[in-house]
């Protein structure tokens, strides 16, 4: 009987609120954008509908309990029933007056509210108000039934009992005391093991309802409404963000270079190195790198301290004081020293106007080091020396 009433109550409530769902569906179909007001109102209506169904089931159970009590108290039944009917009538009249006031106060003044047409908006609001009033009425009826059931008869002998305070957690879980477990005992018997009709844990039950609501919102936002980004759009955004991070890292680490990681730069880097060379190095090496009385010739294959970009970088960075070559690491940044080294190494094979005679030892770079790609570093020379 209880299951039948629950299904019947929920079915009736759904049928009663079906016009509201139709209005909500029409309002959603009328616009192509996500409307949080519409989704919020529809969600609230559905939640309140579940509350009404559960409270209706509670009232039915209280009615059964009240009927059983009245059968035991036939002598006082007439007066109690009259009192109950009067209270129910008063609550119904107050509910009707409140509903009438709510309807009269819902006169539309504007053409749209919250992105919804005014008629649909007020229909949804009126439905919410109506459900709230129904819940208030059900609460009032529940209180009346509880008072009528718990009211002691005149002939009942007063027996003082120890006060038993029910904890909030027990109320929230709708827990049944051990003394009353016989009332929820099911007919199933498995080898002497009996089963109780306990309520589902509230965190599980309401969590399940919440997942349904979140699922509907997610489906609308990311798929039906088209407001959220798709998987392809999220992937493209992540790739773009990664490229920006790589570019920022490369820009920040441009100066993180030394004699072990330096490579031959491109034409732009060589041009910057030529500019630095013409301002700081021509006094000792001549403008065309041919050398003079101080510095050696930088255009031939003979080097006092080894050729190659890495050895030249080391010579510029640390200098050779015994040869009159100062250290430039305090004057130039690592990037500028790399540009200077690339320019000096690019002078190989050029013909200066007045080349200085050969000095040092012949330096021939390995074949796999002839690549001038900036992504590959030259291998260091066999000797730990550098060019002037």
C-alpha cells in the first residue's frame, strides 16, 4: 500500500507540474544561449517536487498510525476527529489565502525577466511559490497528526519514563530504535537471518539526486547549449598555452649559455657579433680580422689556443693575460659573447687586406661539427685552449 501511494503521489505531482515543464521547455527552445535562470528554476521545481512526494508519504504513514490509535480509543474518537478536521480546514483556508495573495502579486510589469519572457518567468515563479505553500501546508498537517497521535488519552495512566534524546544524526538517517525494529521487519527469512526495511543513507540518496542535477546541467552546457568548449577546443587551447610557455622559457633562457653549450648562431646573430667586433676588437685584430702587431690573424686555420666556436667563446670569456687578451665576461652577456664567437669563426676562409703570418697550430674541425645549425653544438677541441 505504501509503495502504491508513493508512486501514485509522485505521478499526480508530475502530471500537475507538467505545464510548468512544458513552459520551461518552450523557454529553453526559444533561445540558443545558456540561461542560468531557467535551469535554476526548473531544478528548484524538481527538488521541491521530490520534497512534496516524501512529505506526502510521511503524512500517509501518520494517518495509518492515527487510525490505529483511534480504534483503541473509540470513546474519544469523535472529539479528536472533529478537532483534527477543524485544524485541517483552517490550514487549507490559510493556504488558499496565501496562494491567492501570491497570484495577485505576480502581475507582470515588464516584457522579459532574466532572459525569459515575462509569462514563462511568472509561471515558473508561481509554480515554485505554489510548491512552497504546499510544503508549508504539509508541514502543518504533519504537526497536527503528530500532536494527535502523541496526545495521551484521559484514561491513560501516567507512567514517568526516562527522557530519551534522539540525536540529530539518527533523525537525519531516519533511524529506528531497537525496541521498534519489529515494525520494519520484512517477511524475508534466510536461514534465520531477517531483514529490516531501513532507509537509505541520506548522503547516498541526496548525492544521487545531486549527480542527476549536475549531469543535466553538464549535458546542457557542454553539448545541447553549446556554451562550453568541446574536447577539440580544449586540446587546441592547451597546445597554444604550451607553445606560449615554451616561447617564454626560450626567451628567458637565451643568456643561459657557456663554452660547453654554445653553438654557431644564424645570420642575425653573426651580424650582431660583427657590430660588437667593430666596436671593441679592431684595435688588436683589425677590422677584417687579419691581425696586427698585437693580435693574431683570425682568418686562417692556425690558432694559438684552438679554433671552433666553443674555444673562441672560452677565449673571449676568460681572456689570455699573458698574450694581452683581457676577460670580457664582465663587459658582455653570455649571448653577446656567443655572437662575437660566431662572427670570429665565420671569418674562416676570408682574405684580409694585410694578413698577419700564421701563428699557432693547424685546427681542422670535424665533419660533423661543420653544421652551422643553431640547435647543434660544436664539439670541443682536443686541447683546452681558445683563440685570441
